[in-house]
């Protein structure tokens, strides 16, 4: 054959997963088909777990011995010459279902196609494990089935809803085989089809899913007329019965206890058109106006072309919109086809005559305003005494308006209290006047609104402050909810016709227009309240002139000149405008030059007095003069500051910082403004001595553990002073780094009274500070450590006794730093470890010798009895 030369090469290149017990199987028995029909033979490989597709070959044998190649999945040249033309025309197809399954399709089956068909799969396995092919026998019978409709072409039936009709289909077979026929009626509407009723080859009837009840009731029947005519009878047709009716006949043959369908034929029998039942529903009055409290009367009229065994089902719907399909449409009353009525107590539904049904709503109110719909459904009685819906219709909406006896009244809003300043109270009163034409059960409530002031071209929305419902429930708006809960805004009802709004402390955000809306409520039948009318008041504008507050402070000193040791007195006078009932708090500050001439001046808070006249020392740290500063209130707007026994170090610029406070309610105060007074300068013109300080050390470089000595030496320039008239506060500092890039650490201090204070240290070295002479102080570091290296300097505050006998503090002076280096003594560092090591080695050696001696003397001693002669022999041997 043409492919024999290529087949070994393809088999060698084919890669398959290893299969254990592989079996090729055609999952069906012998097949019987009729000429002209389609033959489908499936084939699959069981227990195949390979990752790629399995290949299949199909061949045919009419005698069972010699097989002719038909088609292959992996070799185009596999097909033998007799089948190539049919394969090209598409009459023979091989379709893959999965990796391990295919199916062979032969269209327009011929008598020559009868025989054995073999499905096989090529294999490259080293050993054969399982079956690699399977065969099936196919029989081809002559077409002997004839199917036809009674009328050719298909008839057209035009029926009315509720009519009956019959359809006939002729089917017969003259096959020499013992075959059976099955008949099935189908209804086609476009692409959709429904199974109506079938009679199987096993002589059983099966109705379709949609026709089960109608078959059970007897409205649907299938029987035979003679030997080959099958009649479909349909009683009381419905609109769903419209469409094309088709008769489908299948021929079956039974072999070895199994049935095979060998062919199927169908024919269009008739096209049925159903004219639906004519039905119209109308409401007699399309637009009705009813006064509240009167009855609402509506009639639903129906018209239909059905006359016998028809009952109407009436349902009244109500909706606020003219569309009955909206979700808010609900049922008011209903009457079923058995004349059973379902309705609430206030609604009545009854039958006036065969075509009229009356709806009566008693004591109508505003809630009954809306649209009313009448829904009609017609039910027909079947011969098995069951009811079936044959038609339904919804009427056009009937609009109903229930008019109220509207109360008449006016609303007046006035401001009983308008704020003059920020935080003043605001009170508005909403009053109902000229009340007429009202029911005794009418109830009035109020809603308060706020509108922000805006330009003429700016659009602003109204904000709800509070609203009162008909049941006296008060709801707050977003703007006022928190303030109302805190009691800052109060809504109240003074009497039946007066409501008030009070803002306890009016803020800037409360400026604007306010108006009230009074609502009239009427009690309904269900005890609820319905709003019947609203009247809006004219707005009231809440506004006050908001001028900027003014706060001025003027400071002056009592004496223009004074000397050190005298009392300094400064008075601060306060004046303010546009501040409501102010109180003042005062803070006295002193501005002094910084130690670093390139840094800005330092401002120090000395003493303060709050709005409740409570005095507090701020940063006054001179314990010797703890009572040396006084701040007092002379008048409501005047304060006096005194500083006793002034020192030279008190020189600087002094000011009063005054803060004005306004009452904020609840014993609270709100800051209204702050002002700073003009400066008052304290300047001492002195010609006293000038002090200098320096640091000296004889041992700037030491070994660890040595003593570090640092001398702080004070020198004096100018007029000499008696040693009893001067004293010093000395403090030592260190910066533990090579550069002065870290903050200085206080080591120790000695005040002018001889009290020494030492800072806490984290290493073992210790400090001592002593006064060697009047102007010389010694700092010693005992047992120095590596951490003691760095820059050391001292700071000195001189004190001089004045002519009045008081001590005056001079400006603090600092020395230049001296760098101290701490080295490690290598000999001393290793001396003790070496001594300890030698000692331990000696002790261990002596102990080892002692243990060896004891072991040889007591543990290894052995007594041997020998003659003198033998000993000599042993000695001679040793000598040799």
C-alpha cells in the first residue's frame, strides 16, 4: 500500500507514555442500521495515562478476514483507495473526543458498508500488555419505513381559545426484520420544541413535562385508527398550544434482549393558530375626587367573548403611581372564581351583575389618594371538574384624589433676644396666629431651619436644626445634634401655639437666617398622624457687629534710677475695647543676653498671675530669693511687679504679657486676645573688678588607675577686694570626646557656702572637689578609667558683697578646656595574669608529682621472694 514505506519511520518517531494493561475497546455491541442513515461507532483506550493524544486506525472487512484501511488520526495516507472519495466528500469522518477516545461517523450508509469495523492503536511498547484493537459487526437493512400526514401539504388550523382539534399521522414498515415502531408528537415554535405525547416501542404512553396534568385530566389523548394511523386529540386548547405539530416515528429492533433504534423519520402534520379569548376590563370613573371622611365607590366592568363555564376572578390594586408594575402597588381586595372575598374591614367588594364588580372604601382619607387598578382573570371549567385560567387583563388606572378640610393659620417668627457680642445667648419664638377652619383633633408641630448668609449670586442650602413629628418626636439635624445633646441649643414648646429656639452661646457659625415651619397633623383611622398642611415663617437674621478686639498694655517703672540691692518696681496698665467683661492674666518676662554672643537673647518667664488672681512662680530659680519677686493686682486693669534685693545678674529687659479672657459659660473662660507691653530695662553701671578663670593640670596624660589633678584658678583685674567680700560658685564639666561635639556633662560643683555636689557616675573612678585657696579649686579623679578621657573646664559665678551688706551675683565665666588622656599600662595589665598563671602551673605540677609518688609507693608495691643468687643473676643480666 502507499503508506507502507512511511509507517516504520513514523512508528519509530512516535513517543507514548508506558501503559500497564492497555485495552482498546468499542463500547457497544453489534450495530444494526438502515440504508441512508448515519452510523456512529465510538472507540477508546482504557487505562491510558499518557500526556499526549493516542492515535487510532480504522479498517473494514466485509468477510471478516481481510481488512481495508479507512481512516487514521495520525497518517493522512492511511486511507485505502475505495474510501478516499467518500472521505473527501465528508461522508466519512473521524472525530476525536478526548486524548484516548475517537468516534467514526459514516453518513448516508450503504448496503456495501455492512461488515466488521476494527479500531486499533499503534504501539511502540517493548512488550505487549493488553489488547491493541477491537472489532464490531455492523448490519445494514433496507429502508422500509413510511411516514406521512393525512393531508399533504401540512394543514393550517385556526381555533379559538377553548376549542378542540385532532391530528392524524400514518406510519408503517414492511421490513423483513421483526421491527417495532414508536410515535412521538412534538410542538415547534421557532427554534424551540416541546414533547407533547409519545407511544413507545414497548407500548407505553409518556406525556411531555408541560403536558402531564392535561394528559391526566383527559384533555390530551393518543390512539390508533386501524393499523397504521395515529391520532392526537387535544381538548380545550390554550394559547400555548399554538405552533407547528410534527409526528416523529422511530423504528426499533430487538436482539439479545436489547433494543436498538435503527432509524427515525418525521413529518409536519399541521400548523395551529389560537385566537386568544377577548377580554376587556374598565373602571367606570377614571378620575374621582372625594372629600375626606366620605366613601370611595368604584366599579370594575368586564367584557368577553366567552360564555359557557366561565368564572371571573377580580383583584383591586392600589398604587401611588399610575404604573401598576411598581413595587409599591398592593392588593386592596380580591374575589376568586368561587366568589370568596378577601378584604380589610374598611373595604368591601361585591358582585353587582355578571359583568360588574363594586369596590367600596369607607371613610376615605388622604392616604387613599392614588391610582386604582382592576385585574380580571377568566377561569374555565374542564371536563374533570378542574379550573384552568384562560385569560387575564389589567384595567387602565383610575386616579382618585381625597381632598382635605384644610386648616387655615399664620406663623410669626420674632427674636426675643439678639446677641450683641460673641457667646451671647440667642432666643427665637415661633408663634401660630389667626387659626381658622381646624378640626379639634388637629395637632401643630414645628421644624427649625438655618440658612447661611450669602452673596446674591451664591446658592446655599437650608439646614435642618430640629423637626417635630406628629407624635411629638423631636429629631435633630446634623448641624445641631451634638450641641443639642450638650445643652448648648434648647428646643422647647411653650404652649399649644408657641415654640422657642434658644442658643446658649452664639458663635460665629450661628450668624445667618432662621425660619420655622409649622405643620398641621390629622389623626387617621389607624391611630397614626398625617401631615395636612405646612406654613413657613419669614426668616429672622441673627447678626451683630463683630469689631476686632483691642488690647493695649503700657509698662512703667516707679524709679528712673536705682542701684544693685535696691527694689525694682514695674506697673502694667491694661486697656481693652470690644471684649465682653474681660478678665486679665499677666506674665512677667525678662530678656537677657545669651552666653554665646552669636546666639539670640534668652527670654525667661519669672512670675504669672491668672484670671482668677492665682500667682505662680515660673522659672525663678534663685532659692535664696524665693520671696524676692511679687506680682499683685492693684486694680481690674492694673498690675504691679516688684523684685527685692536686685542683683547685677538681674539686668535685662522686663515686660508684661497680658491675656484677656471672656466668660464662656459654666465657669469657663475663653481667650479673647494677648498683648505685650513695652520693655523696662534694668541696667547696672558698675566699675567693679573683672574676674578671669583658667584650668591647669600637671598630669594631662595618665595611665589607667592614676590620679588626675585639675586646678581651676580665678584671677582678678582692677581694684583689689577683701577676700571676705567675695565668694564663688564653682562647677566642673567634661566633654568625653576629642572634639567639643558632644554636650558637656556636669561632674561636681561647690557653692559659695562650701557645699559639694557630685553627679552620678556609671564607672568605678571617683571624684573629689576642694577649695585650696580663696581663688583656687582642685578637682581630683581617683582611679581613672578609660572613660575619663576628654575636655575638662570649670564655670565660676562670682559673688561680691555690696556696701549695703548684700551679696551681688556677677556674670558666670567659663574657662578654656584642657584635654586629658588616659593610657593603658601594658606591664601592669599583664603582670597579674602572668603571676596567676605561673602560680597555678606550679601548684598543678606539685600535685601531679605527689599523686605519682603516692601511686608508686602504695598502689604498685609487690613483694617478691627470691634467693640471693637469683638476684645476682638479674643484676648481671642488666649489666649485659
